[in-house]
C-alpha cells in the first residue's frame, strides 16, 4: 500500500526509550485517526492512526491504515498502481474482501481475511494492490514495520501465513506475528513484535499475558473496547507504554467487538519516513526518490499490473525535520 499524499510530510522519528517512559503508569493514550486518500485524490479513503504528532511508532510499527467497510460498487475499491518501498516491511490484514498483490520479485498472491501477507522491502521493492472483481465489501488494515539499521538494506522478500484461531476467555485470537496466549507465529521478525486479531464476545472481558518490555497498541475495527478500563472507540488506537505484564480488554456491548493488538520493544533508532521510503537521512530519501523516478533497477518491475506506476511527489524545499514520540505526562 502506498502512503499517497499530495505533499507528504517528511519526518525523522525516534522511539521513546527513557527509564521514565518504561515505568510510566499504565495509562491508555487514545489516538484518533485522520482520513487520507489511498492511491490518489479520487481513490478510497483510509483512516490513519500512525504516524501522527502525538505518537510516531509503537515498537517498530510505524504506519497503521484502517479502511472499510467499503462498498466497492460505489467507491471502486482499492486500485493502487505500482509504487516503491525501502527500509520497511508491509503487513496486510483483511477482515472482508480480497486484494490481488503483485510485486517486483514476481510474486502474485491474494490477500484474504485472516491471512498475513508480509512483504519485506529492504533495499528496495515495488508492488501493486487491487481489490478483486468478486469483492463487494473491502475492510482491513495495512501496517508498516520499520527495519532496524542493520537490516534495512536486506534483500526484498515475501511471506504468507494463515494463523490458526485460538480460544481465549470470552473470545478468540489469530496470532500473525510474535507470541500471545501460548501461540507463536512462525514468521520471523527483525525486532521483537506482536500482531494479533482478537474478537471479544458480547459482555466479555479477558486478561492477556504480555511482554512487559513491549509497548502496545489496540486498534478497534468493530465495536468499542475498554483497554485497562479506558474506552477506545471504533477506528481509534489505544497506546500503552511498556511496564505491565498483562493487558485487560473488555467488550461492554451486546454485540462482538474486533480489534488488532500490536506490540514491540521501543524502537531505539531515529528513522526518516517520507512517502513510501524509510531511511536514516534526508539524503537517503532524495536518493530513493531519484532512483524511482529514473526507473532504476533497485525497485524492479511489477509485471501483470494494469496501472501505470505512481510518480513520486515533489520533495519539500526544506531539509527533514526531526519529530519524536510525545512523552507521557
């Protein structure tokens, strides 16, 4: 998925790693989403909760787009033409519908509900994403994972995983990255991470054991969920600082609630993220953009895609400005 914006802000992001933050009270910070057009100004709209001024990363998770339920007949669905990435991984997770993925590795795969498609950009990749003709309703989440400096130039790769459904007290879960409730995903990560879909039954509450070194995010897809007693409304993201070894989730409603639980150790590096690129300096971004515009071999070619490759937006006139996570009060 492309972080398509007409004038994307360039940002240097640093995770909060001080002792003060790691022992912070288990206060839930609720982050609202902003609406962004996906693939162009007339394309479907997504709700973006990361990055934003209040918080830039949760572990290595640096980008969260939530979309749907989108009536494809009315909106046209997803049609993101070939575009590049560097220095990150994309994790695609659907609740409804189907998306066709093609990339410059020659991968041709479908993104389906309850199945993880993890694409590693590393030193450079390009891909396209298009909802399939049979899709009537599209609903899902697109996530980016920042690669640590020692791995940001790895060879591009693609992994698919269909996690089993496991029972929880008052619900069920699918663990697509990391470990939760005794289930461990076989998909390796470059930093410690957690990614799981959780469905809570009406009136249910559950307490999950988690790694106290992780910070966590709860993105609500359906219904509303209480996280450690704090209500996180639909389509919003609740953040918990490191320090607790459990998380309690509750669904007070008379209908099921669905959420994504994300986690990871605070990302102890500065990164610069602009458009679809993650680097470590302004010069990294300038070079990546120039190579994409020149059709360099670094990004390869997406064969079989019906759309023209997306042009990169113009760079800002100023050098990148640093922006980090706001510290809890």
